[in-house]
């Protein structure tokens, strides 16, 4: 098994997440960046990358990154929708999307995350 630098792997996931959430709609992109910039441990992508390494001795494939990003986007969508349902004011110390913008923007942002093709 190749030795992985997980910090570098997560940075690659972050770069792909930033690229994935680009939108022609500026409010949607700003709301997406707001949530992305609030951080997170990125445990799900880390597990995807780690599990992809069993039984092989090569670098992480692009397909693995795509799965890792897709899984994190689904997770982010559930967080946004959960904040709407719970009427939460803050997530990770920052205003939620529904509080900073509005409920409609939050729902659309969560739906956008689900619909992104990685």
C-alpha cells in the first residue's frame, strides 16, 4: 500500500469541492462557499480515500476523488436542509444559509449540492 499524506489528499478534495460548487447564479455560489468555508473534518472523503488504497500500490485515482467529493456534497446538503428544518441560526460558529440569506436560498443550495455532477 502506498503511503498517503492525508492532509494533501483532503486538500485535493477541498480543491475539487471549490470547483464543483461554481455556479452561474452568484447568490447560490456565495451561499455554497459560505458553507464550504465554515470547514469540517472531511471524515467521509478521508474514509473513501483510505478504503480505496486497500490491495493496491498506486496513487489515489480520479474516480476515488469523484466519489469522495460526491459523498461530501450529499453530506453538506443534509446539513443545509437540517438547518432549515431545525430553524438553526448557526452551524460551526457561522450563520446558517437560511439565516444569512433566506429559507428558499438554503433549500435551493442543499438541492444544488445533491444535483452537482463531480
